[in-house]
C-alpha cells in the first residue's frame, strides 16, 4: 500500500525535523542550541539598551518570559519527534481497524514547509509591530530573526499536530472493524486516543507557562489562547466520528449481551424452581458478565482518567480566559 492510499495519519516529515536531520549528530545539542535563541535575543536587547544608555528595567521581567520560550522550543522539538514516532507506530493498528481498506483521500502532508512558515510569519509580524511601537523600528527589526527562529519550531509543532488531528478525523470515514476487540474497553482505539492526547498535553505544557509568564504582553497571551482554542476544537472534532462508531459498537454489544441474558433467564420464567435456577446459574453468570463488560466499553478513544484530566485542563484554561476578560473589562 502506498502512502497516498494509507489511512495512517502521517505523510512526510515536518520542516524542523528535516532541518535537524541535515544538521546531523548529536541531535540533542542542536535542540538545546535552538532553545537558547530566546536567551540570546534577551542578551542582545540588554546590550543595545546598555549602549544607548536606556534603562533595562527589571531583569526577572525581561529574562523569565524568554527562559520560558527557551523551555517551550526545547520541549516542542523533542515532543514533535515523540509524536511522530507514536503516529508511525499507529499504522499497524489503523490497518487492522480499517480492515486494510484503501483511502484515496490522502492525509494532510506534514512535510509542508509553507504552512509553518506562514504561521511563523504572521505571528512574527504581529509581535514585531508591537515591538516597533514600544521600542522603535531598529530594535524591532533586530529582534525579528530571533523571533522567527523561536516561533518556527512552535508553529511547526502546532501545524503538525493539527494535521494529525485532521487525519484522525478522516479516519472516522472508514467503517472501523471494532468487533475483534470485545476484550478491550477502547475497542482497539486506545492508541488513537493516546496519540491525540500526547500532542494535546505537549501543547498545553508549552502554552500555559507562556500565558503565565507573558501577562504583560497582550499579543503573546492572545496568540497563545488562540492556539489553545483551535487545538481544543480540532481535538474534539477529530474524536467525534470515532465516538459515534464506538457508541454504536457499545450499544450493539449491550443488545447482544442482554439478549443472551434474556435467553438464559427464559427457563426460569416458565419454571421458577431451585432446580431450574441451579441448572441456569452458570449461564446466567456468564451472560451477566458479558453485559457488565459491554456496559464498561468506552465511547471515546480516551480512558476515563485521561478524559477527566482533559476536562480539568480545558475548564481551567476557560476559567483563566474569563477571569482575564473580566479584569480587562474592569480596567476600561
């Protein structure tokens, strides 16, 4: 099967992965050096301010947001490789779930360099415009290369993750072979949910520190909330078709289990005696166990514990947005 016909949600390699591959070994060193770019930018700003006789202001206020960006760059460069490994490992499961059906509608091509560059350009332009107004054109333009290098791995991760979610959404177009997984509460879809949740967790682990450390930068906070909002929307949309199929499979298993229990109980209706109960006890117990197992089948590819964590995170971010909007409204 060719990549263009495969239901696997992965085609190609992202831009930053190709760049790191061209740089060679050791990979971890290049990731760390890339992560140091925001701190080098801070050093450059401090030198410019010192030479021009301007006050640098609070060192922690200047350094902490950039240190957070350094952490985010390293996290997402490392996290992207992990996400890709998980996506590639998912292919055998998807082939089994789709019963080796072909899908002519190809998955999003994560090797595209255009989308991450466009996203990086848009965010860099917005931040540069604000810096231009606050600090003047020369410092804003001097910051631009550092800003672009910082944003590129972040936007590459965002684009790749959203593309993978689109791939999982399209996976739901297949009539999935969920019947071979009666022993599995997730009906064989746990690896799919794990992939989606891994990217989700990495994105939130990156965005929340940025929001907390950049409270003075309205543009950065707004951009972070926008990325989170779009990611949450794509996450649930990618799971929706799978949720419907899992719900149908659960209902089918429950119906079958209850029909078996009813058949096992039928002799007791006609002859409610201890002898009949004793003869049917093992069958009734087995039918009841089947019904309990069917009732425990998940209707989302994510386990109850992960779903609870997900809801907690989304609720926390939503509360933060409401509080921030209320605070801004009070200042007007």
